[in-house]
C-alpha cells in the first residue's frame, strides 16, 4: 500500500509537470522537431578548471561546457539541504552530476522546451512551480547559458579555463571575480536568507568577506570547501583570486 501511494504521488507530480502550465514564451527557439541527445557519446575531454597548464583542451568562447558552466549553476542553486542533492532527492530529482541530471530529469537533454522538464521548471511563471523553488528565478543570462548548452548537444563536456600560463597579474573583479562568484556562490549566498548569513550578491559584500580573509579561507579548505557540493577550485583560480584580494579587492 505504501509503495502504491508513493507511485501515485510521483505520477501526479509527473502529470502536473507535463501539463501545459508553463506560461513563459520560450526565451530560445526550442520548438520544432525534438532532438534527443541522450544517445550521443559523452564528451568528457578537457580538464574543468585546469591548473594553468596544457592538459585537456582550451575553452572555446563559442561553446558551453557542462562541467565548467552548467553544473556549478545547478549545484549552487538547486542542491542545498532539502532539495535536489544525493541525500534528499526532492521529487526524485538529483542535480549533482551529468549522470544524475539525465537519469532523474525527464528529457533534460531534449531541444524542445515543451518536453524538457529542466527548461520548463526554469521558465515557469508560477513561483510554486518554478525552480529554484523559494528563490528568485535564475538570471536570464544563466537560463540562456543552459538553453545554449542543450542546443549544442547537451554534452558532458569540460575544458581547461587556464590553458597555458596562469596569469595572475591585474586580475579584474568584473572579468574574473564577479563571474566566478555568480556561477559558483550566489545560488546559496544571496536572497533574503543566504546560507550561513553570508550574502555575496553585491561587490561591497564580496569585498568585506574578501578583505577579512573568510572568502579565501572557505575555498582553500581541504575538507568542506566552498563551493559546497561542487568541485574544489583549481590552483590557478585560487591564485588569481588571492592576487585580487592581495591587491585590496578592487572593483576594477
């Protein structure tokens, strides 16, 4: 009886998600003939983050990389306690890896927003149905990034962001630190109730935690590092962050 009730619950949830409840006009051309990419070979080339060397492949600015760009967004915004992590598995959905995404989210790689449950949840108008639940919607730029990744084949790909020498000279807040914080930290550390009381949604707040040493200390820990649940930042990224902090954490 308990198994039957559980099955009925998930069936109701599935039917509600598949109903035409999404009130957004798709922000991207995601209609026409559906393209199912789940059978495409998994591309795991590259060295996400890298270490300022020539391993892996350099990042192509015209490509979107799951390991470097998409997974950090999902982990930061969707895998906190009670949500889509490996323990809580809210609604049976786990968003901690490529494999868990494609196996627990229906049509997550399908280039058709009417069928792709990931895009439907992100584009939903109703805050009770929209993901991430209980938070503001993802910035349009991040939704665009996820949509582009799907349109490019939804590959399990990665690249070496620091291919070649690691340049730690004159690190910019606008070009490096702010995008890093937005992609890997703000999902948890923003809004009305940021985790740990740490809000990193503004430059002023980021500078406060940078200059008091707490930001760097959190990312270099050997256990329980930040970003929580994500891959540890690579050595080059850490060096560039420290260079910016040592320069006084300027808003440059």
